[in-house]
């Protein structure tokens, strides 16, 4: 076995170093391609898209609670929805995705939004927020212009802001907690100025804590729609002592995303009437 004498080691020739770097880059390419392939197409996001991956699933609530009213939320992912089947199963309210950012409108919106209304449900629409693309005010205006409005007809719920994990990149959209709070406030203030209603906030406690610093300042005016796939809604974000709506599963009957309104049907009607 050759001995390694002091001073016998020499720096690697440049060609060897280049070869090693190219080999390392080649090994990294499949992972990069796989990551790119797994990213959804812009516009494909939907309410609760990140809940199971980030918070997990921990059972389902007890059924048959007369003080809660069953609902669903849908997006283009569901396509044409069998609203009469859902109504027959006891679903009495629904939210439909209308918009995302300022670059997407749901092509199934008309069938979903009007279909739920036509079978007798109380319906509303939601906006999937992308705080890294445009301002809160700009997105609120886009939402209202593309199905997110409100009218006092007794059947239309106020619009909902779906603010959750970024499916296209960093969870908090590259914003600090204070920047995120400012973006949300910009959206909410603009929505109210355009519709006269305070928007519902849909979120998960873990995301809210991470990305807003568990900000409590919206609880006084904006109803909370909590996302948690478990037997109970768990700890709520700061400021809210109760939830108005709870998305409790993504694997319910007819359409996956099922929700409970924290009250009987007359309370759903009261929220619709403002």
C-alpha cells in the first residue's frame, strides 16, 4: 500500500473539478424537475388545498348535531355539481370559488353558484388569495367584479377570503407577518367599501399563527371560517372566541369539502341578510 508522504498531495487538476461539478448538477436535475412537475397550475388552487398536508387529518365530528347546518365548498375541481343530491342529503348552504389572484375566474362558476341557489341553498362565493401577485385592494376589486358581490336577497352570503398556504411557493407568500396583516386589511377594507359587508375569513390556525403572527385585530368584524379536519375545530386564531363556519373534511359525500355552520338554518339566513 503506497505511503502518503508529506507534500505529496497536489491540488486536483481543473478538468477533474469541472467533471465533479457537472456530475453533481446532473444528479440534482431529476429532483428539480420532479418538484416543478408537482407544482399546480396557477388557478388550480381551492379552499383547503394545504390543510391535510400541513395539519393532517384527525377524524370527523359527531353527526346529527341539530344546532349546526351542513354546507359544502366547491371549485372548478368538482366541475358540474349534483346540487339536488346534496340538498337531499341535508346540505343547506354552499360557497363557490369565484376568483384567484387577478388572473383566474372559475369556468364552472355559473353552474355551481346558480345551481346551489336554484335548489334552495343559501350560497356565497370565495376568493383564493395570492398576496405575492397583486395588492389586497386590487384582488378584492377583481373578486367583486367577477362573482364576489353581495345582494340582500336572503340567499346570498358575504364573500369569503381564502387565505392559507401558498400552493405555488413559500407558505407565507414571501411576506412578513406585518406585511401579511396589511395585505389582508387592504382586501377586507376594499371589499367592505364595494359591497357594504364584512368578508368572511377562511384560514387554518397554524397558518394564521405562522404568517400573521396570530393577529387578533380582524375578529371583531369578520366571521371566522376555520379549517381543521378533525373531530373538533381545535384552538382558534387569536381574537375569535367562536367560529362561524368550520371546514371539517375534504372527503365528504357527493363533493369532498364539507362544512358546518355554527348554528341552525336561521343563523345562516341571518348572516346572508347582514
